[in-house]
C-alpha cells in the first residue's frame, strides 16, 4: 500500500514537471514525458465503460500516441481513438487497432 502511494506521488510530481516544461529537452526527459503520456492514455482507456476488457497497447513519442491491439467493433476502435485524442498532451493519434468480429 505504501509503495503504491509513493509511486502515485512520484507520477504526480513528474507529471507536474512535464506539464510545466521543467524537464528540458533531453533524452531522459523525453522518455519521462512519453511514459507519463502513455500512463494518462491507458488510464483514460481503462476508465471508459466498454473498453475496460480489451488489451489495448499504447506507445507514445513526442506527443504522438499509437494504439495497437484488438477490439470487437469499429465503434470501439473509434471510441478508443477519440479518448486518446482527448488526453492532455496528445498531439496526434495513430489508431492501429484491429477489429476482430
């Protein structure tokens, strides 16, 4: 429990630094920014009713988010893309989700 709280606080701190631009433009800073963005998108997808059961993979690089994996309908593919686009810090979404019926 304590570990989970420490991890959450660390992510909030890093997220605040990323949003303020105080990490700079170094490779480690980019990695942290991309990792925070991935976590935000994954959280948004998991919280969406109807998408919580799918294993949607999320990658990010410089504000571009890539979704991959499988969903059961075109509606869920579109929904996942819209959710990803709505996350603060996402500039573009490459939706490579595959619809399996």
